[in-house]
C-alpha cells in the first residue's frame, strides 16, 4: 500500500510513506517491544493482497495480527502468552500465521477462525530464529544450528540438518527453494534433494507392511459414508482445510480454494474497508482469478467473467463474487472432493 512499517522498542509500529518519507499515523501500541514482523506472503496462494495482514511478535510473547485493509489498520486478533518468553520470528501464508519463540516452539494459527491449529516442538536447545514457508515444506532454523524441514501437508518432521553455526535467516521463493544464512555462510538448498538425501528410515518392517496394506485398501469403498465430512465442513475446519488445500496443490487445483476464500474474506471485510482498500482487493481478485489469461484463472461461465471484468469499481458490493464462488464450489465438489475423501483424508485421518 505504499507504506513502510517499522516495529520499535517502545511497542509502537510506525508508518512512513515511500517517496516522501513522511511519518504517518502509528498503529496501536503493542504490550512490549516489537521483536519481529511479517506480512501475509505469496498471495497467489490465496487470501487477497500481500499487505492484507501484518503480523507482530513481541517481547512478552504476544502475537498480534493487524487488518491492513481497514482504514485504521485495526487489530484483527491477538494471542497473549503465545510463547514463553519472546516471540523471535513470525511469518504468514494462506490464511495462517506461523510463530516461533524463545521457548523453541513453533505455533500455527488459523486467521479466519483465530484458533491454534498446531504446536510443533522444534528446537529444544534454544530459540527458533527463523521460519519460512514453501509450497510443500515448512522450514525452521534455530540457535541449536539445526535446519529442520517439515511436511507442510501433515506437519510431520521430515529431516534435520546440522549446520556450522546458529541459523540467522531463512527465506524461500514461495515454492521449495530455500536460502539459509548464518554468520559465515549463505547456502542455497533444493528442498526435494534436502529431504531425500537426509531423511531417516522411521518405520520398522512390520509398520511398513501395515502402512502398505492400509494404502492398498484405501480405494475399495468408493461411497461417501455418513460420517465423512462434507465439503462445507472441510472448508470451515482449519485442519481439514489445510489438508484439502495441500491436496489441491498436488493436483494444480488450489486456485479454486484460493479464490473462494479471497472472495469470502472480501465480503466479510467489505464494510470495514475504505474505497481505496476495496479497489485494491477488487483489482487483485480480477487480475489474479477472473481475467482471461490471469495467473490463477478459475473456470466460470464466460458471461459471468465478462460481467465482472466490465463492472465499475463503484458498482461492486460484498456479494458481487458470490455467483463465481458457487461455480468454484461446484467444481471442487465434482472434480476433487471424492478423490480427496477416498485417498488423502482416509490415509491421514
């Protein structure tokens, strides 16, 4: 949005206009010194625009999320005592906040429901120093010199690599290429090679045999059972939604779910946004999902596509994308839901 945000020792988040460098109105003060900050990254995976949320970690262990689309950047939600000691690193992607702390723990929070999704015991010999989220992997680094790779789908630990010194910074390109840095080295990693070359055998012969039998029997009954979650229940449940999204990524169908939530959140935040915020979000949704040839073009009727593309910004309401949402929901139900239930859901549930 053309601003720079600076987290300060007095708990304030100050803003500056790029170009003029004039100081603007500070965001509401945090409970203690700001230790780390991040915006929701790689929005082609969904959830509106890059500066939709700003995540703050504080000295007293609080994680705070600001709604950057609101006129005054209101606090969307706040988790006090999220960590014992300082919050040392935060990152965010696809509607989730990842926080690492002085306690060596990684916590994953769901933005729509404002709940804790998972707690990972990551680095038991010191603080988590950096986090990075790729398409299939979550990476964490610590003072213990360990680079840890997690499955972004199941949140299981895949491999641990001991480096020469404490890891200071991790960064991905949004896919699974990783850069790590310490005091002496900058290293570039290919995550697939990293996992395949360093992963340890974690199952006995008996356990492997049981797993193979389970895998071979997954597709025997193709009927949807009464106790299987509906698509609507999957979408509304943070853990099932995460599982379903990773499934869609493997089948190149994630743009459907990304658009669905982008439109849902646009509708929910419509009243709290000013005109410039609405324009920014509408332009993003049109450019990324609706226009022909867009990076994540969704499949909707041509007449509906033309109607949305030709509509004036002032004519958009909170329900303008609802018909497109219905079409996308139908696509997910007919093309992906059954396969997900009979494979990934049964296996991981």
